[in-house]
C-alpha cells in the first residue's frame, strides 16, 4: 500500500511529506518554507495528506505530523529512488 501511495503522490506532496517526516510536528508555513510550494498550497496539501491518512493534525491549530502510513510512503519513495540510482 505504501508503495502505491509513493508512486501516485505528486512530487510536491512527496517533498512536503518527506520534509515533515524529518521534523517534529510542524505548521504548514514552516514546511512551505522548505518546499517548492506556496503557503496556501502547503495548507491545502497538508489537509489532503491528512485526509489520506499520511499526516495527522496534532493541535487545534494546523500543526501536522507524519503518521506511520506516511513514514512508510516516505520509505517506499526513498527505496524507489535508491533502486533507480543503484545506491
């Protein structure tokens, strides 16, 4: 399942998910500053990723963290990159 999510995510979603996997729970504004997306786009993408079960909102404010399913998607994406590059 993680492999299919990894293959079907737009690159901006993958980058956002990867960025949030590397940090503590974070506001979309902070994640947007590390990804090639606008603040509004980061907010919308975080909401969609949360709906898909890959992120979860951890406070009443929009602070998100990566779920276990989200971490599996990040790992599957990294595995795909490594196998494609031979690293």
